[in-house]
C-alpha cells in the first residue's frame, strides 16, 4: 500500500483569520476609518509580517526582497544624479518638470522599499499612504508634461543649433566684412571730399581767367565786323564756361556741407519776388518754356535768400532739362495750415521711376536711363536738400513715370 505525501497548504497565522475582508471596518463610519488610519499609520498590529502570510520558500521570498531593494536603489540613485544635474546646469529648460520627475521616482522607489520591509515589518497603512502620494505626484507629473509638450516640440535639435551657430558665424563674418567695406568707403569719401575741395579751389582761378578773356574777346568781336563770324563760338564757349563755373560752385558747396560749414544768412523777404526772378531767368534761357507762378503774392519768409534762390533755380533747371517735349511749368506758393510755406515746381516731363524716387536727393545720384541723355553730375538736388534741412524744412518729390514730376520744399 502506497501513500502520497500531502503538499503543505498556504495558511496565515490567526491574526490573518480574524474575519472576512472589511468585516470590522464596515461597523464604523468613513471619517472614523480615516482617523483610525492616520492615528495608526505605523501600527502593525492588524497584520503579520509577509513571511508569515502565505507559503514562502527562502528562494521566492529573498528573490522578491532583493528585487524590490535593487529597484529602490536605482530609483534612489537616479534622483540623486538628477538633483546634481539640476543644481549644476541652471540653464536647463523646464526645471520644474525635472523636480516633479525626481519626486515621482523617489516615491516609486519608496513603495518598493516598503514592500521589501513588509516581510518583517507589516506597515501596510504606511505603504498605502505612500502609494497614494505617489499616485498624486504621478498625475501631476503627467499633466505638467502634457502642458509643456508644445514647447518641447519647439526645442531645437543639436543639428539645428549647430546650423544656427554656423549661420550666426556667417552673419558675423558678413557684418565684419560690411563694416570693413563701410570704413573703407568712408575713408575714400573723405579723400574724395578733400580732392574735390582742393580741385574746386584750384580750378576757380583759371576758370575765372578764361571767363574774363572770353568777355574781352566778346567785346572785341562786337567792335570788329570782321570777327562777327566767330561770335557764335565765343557765346557757346561762354555758356560752357558758365556751366563749368556752376559745377565748381556745386563742388565747393558739397565740400562745405560735408565739413558742416554751409552758412546761412537769413533775412525777411518776399517769396513771390524771389520765385518770379528765378522764373524770369529760366525763361530767358530758352524762350519756348511757359513758366507760370501761382499763389500768395504777399508771403514773407525769414530765410537765406541766395540759398533759396539756388534751390528754386535748381528745380526749374531740372524741370526744363527733363521736359523736352512739354513746355508748361508751374510754380506754386502756398501757406500750409501748420504755418509753414510750401513751394512746388511741377513739370510734365519724363518723370522718375518709382524705385528711384527714394534716392533722388542722394549725392551724385542720377537715374541710369537718363544719365547719358541729359548732362549733369547729380549734385544739385543733394545740395538743395541740405539747404532746406538747414532751414529746418522738408523737401520731396511726387512723380509719375512718363507724366511729370513735382519737386517741393517747405520752410
């Protein structure tokens, strides 16, 4: 007769058999249960150590314990390392979420530590409380992580940062290059101004001598009928000398402007009289142009009369030069609501391209498609703008390509 050995049945000590689950708890209210739970948080009277509840082999029990302890050790080491990183790298983005992760990992490790300790110290209430706190911190961490997701998506990768650094280096190099070019251009401009100043002064004496000799020659031609055939050539030479003299005066004005030595001698005078004189002089150059002056004839201004005459004459010269097919030019004088006076010169000439208007008052600027057809060095409007600026006024132009332009200034 053979007998089979009975396998041991997993049973707990008497403390585990005190009643069905919840039998005692159901006899008291919820808040009383919570109070009892908190006041007895470290009490282990209601449960045996885990070794005594169930059937644990040494291998199974210690496998459980050592696994929990190794998880706790890792969960403890990771936050320590994270804390060191956060303290040393204060520039890290989203430090708040890192601290939440540190708390979350520490609490998770604590639950594993308590699970290992329960084999000897059945602190099930403490375990439940730690798990509750862990759950709350977990939910907060998830919510915080969800909130920063859009910002995380916008963070640049290492490749993007390197590319941006490279672009910045290129931009800095380009900026340095541009700065060098700017300095070189400024040095060249200074040298050019010095040259123009010297050349202008040196040219004045021979030009004056040539002009005097031409005037003497013209007087001789008028007295001697045998020399009448050369009279037109003498007059043409005189006109060219006048143009050259005007260019020299412009160059001298530019050098004065650059040196800040353009002086103004202000007086009170009738503006209509000045404008009418300019109109009469310009009409005499070429009788085919009809120059009309409109506006308030009694306006008096306090300004440098010679310099304003220079501005108006320059406007009229340009109007005549760039209106080869339309002979009507209108000069308007108006008192504006803000108390300033506006002078406008309107022609029906070739106009100015829209993309060139902003540069029309720059020094030496000339529109490319007109520079060969019409003579000039591009200084008149620059000098005019500086004169008006020194009068604390404004200068500008309104133009339509093919329909004409209106140059104006206010003082």
